[in-house]
C-alpha cells in the first residue's frame, strides 16, 4: 500500500518538477519514468499505477496562462494529477490506499497545515468539494477506528469503513473517462477520494443534464442553458434558448433539466450579482433600456461575465468538456444597475480578505509539500517492513 502511495506522490512531484526524478532511488525512478512516458504520449486514455479507471493524459496539458511559465505549467499538471486520480469507494484496494494517505497527512502537523493551505481557500472561493478528501476520510476513520488506530485496527475494520463511506454525498458531476454502461451510474462508479478534489460548479451540473443521454441526441450543452433554467434563468435566456435549438420539444427537455443551487461562496455571490442585470428598470429609465432588445444585450453581458468565471476556475473545478475561443474587447458603457456595481465592489473586498487570511506573507511551497509527502510514504513503508507487518 505505502509503496503505491510513494509512486503516486512521486509522479505528482515529477509532474511539477521533472528534475526531482533523478534524486529518487533507482526502482522508483524507473517506475515514475514509465508513468511519465505514458502520460506524455499522444493518444487516448491510459491505465496508471493502481487506479482502475483510465486516465486522460491530455488533461495534464496546461491551458491559458498556465502554459506561459514553467512554474505554472508544473503546478497545473501536478494539481490536475491530484484532482483527477480517483480512489473509488467501490474498490476496497483503492479505498485502503486513500485511507492510509488521509491518515498520514492528518497525522503530520506540517503536511496537514500545507494541505489546508492548498484546499481551504477554495471552500470560501468556490464552495465545498463533492468528493471525499483528507478531512472527510480522516473524520470517518476516527468514528470507525477511534482516535489513533493501528494498522491491525484498520485491517480489521476496513469493511466497516467502506460501509461508512456510503453516507458521503453522491457526486453530481462526472469528470472521469467511463464506458457508456458505467456512465449510466457514474455516481456509484466515481464516488470516492481525491487528494485535491475539484469543486463543483452549478453550471457543470446543469450541462451534464442537458445533453445525451438525458436529452436525447444533444451532444453539446450551451452556455445559454444556464440562463434559461435554474437560479440565473431569465426571459431573455429562455428566448435565446428557443432561438438556438431545433424545436419546442428539445427546448422543453432542456428547460425541465435538473439544476443545482448556487454555492455559499464568493463564486456563488458573483453569480447572484449577475441576476441583478436582468431586473426591470424604473419607468424613469430611457425607453430603449426597458425593451426586450435591452434584455438581450444584458444576457450577452451575463454570458461574458459567467464565461470569465468558468475560465478563471477551470483548474480547480470539475469540468466535463473542453473550451477554446478568442475574445476581443470593444468600447462600451456603464449600465444603470447601481446595486450590481456596489455588490461587485463588496465582492472584490471579500475576495481580498479570503486570500489574505489563507496566504499571509508566506509563499506556499507546493514542491516541498510533494517532496515531504513522498518521503513520509517511503518512511512508513520502511517502518512497516522492519516491524514485519
């Protein structure tokens, strides 16, 4: 188990800084190089390490500004690795590894603090994760095994721990490479543990429910969906949807799709602000600003702001699709929505406060965190070997 975790940590470290591979012992270095070769190959999904679900190497390739500097490229690849590798709850073997990993991090004060610095800010910025993480697994472990479980305790009660994982919420978004028969029940297939779990966006939940197989024959969702149904829906959004799709039957299937509420986070607040842009203006406003054409213009403003949010958080959220596109800034004007701009200023202040609370004056050493995690897994493995366990 711990040898597998050492390989898992070593791959993440190598993705962030490939020069670290040469400092690994010969066997681990060879194994890591094999995984890196598989992940850098051009092609489809590959099987890596002990994970049963295949991994899509293209998801490690940095996009946008992450590709402009070596440090950012490494951070992108390593974070995606830790976010997408799924220790499935349905697999006792993968769960055993996830549990040991969670207990190791929770039990080491320095690693626990570093882990918090890499995860807690996103609770406030984006919202809670929908997958099991170190905190959730460690909490369940304390309930099942007690405060300081031994290896024998863990082995003896692993079945009870696996059963307790059933109380975790089912994921609403799939970001794994699944066969069609697996996708039909993706919640059971993918439910489990992620070391740095991606966050769920309400738009992603909706988009998964507005394409095939739930909406027959529709291959791709549209951003308009998010403004036609759910908490950001408006008359302008519904008009745009009817104009964009072929036939009332398809439009109705989209309009009745399952949605999710906005998260209690700064991202959720930002989306709530967008609803203000569709509020009816008073009779004192110029007549052109009280027309359906003005509402349509406001819809495009909402779509642009929402797309920027999706782009900003693409690395840290669960996404089911890829995006490409170019934008051109054009001159515009300030719309007469004072509550929106007032809320925007308050949101900027709240964001700055969250970032200052979780970062302070110290720079988070993500590379050092990966190195320490690797050394800890190797140390535990040696201790187990020496004790005969």
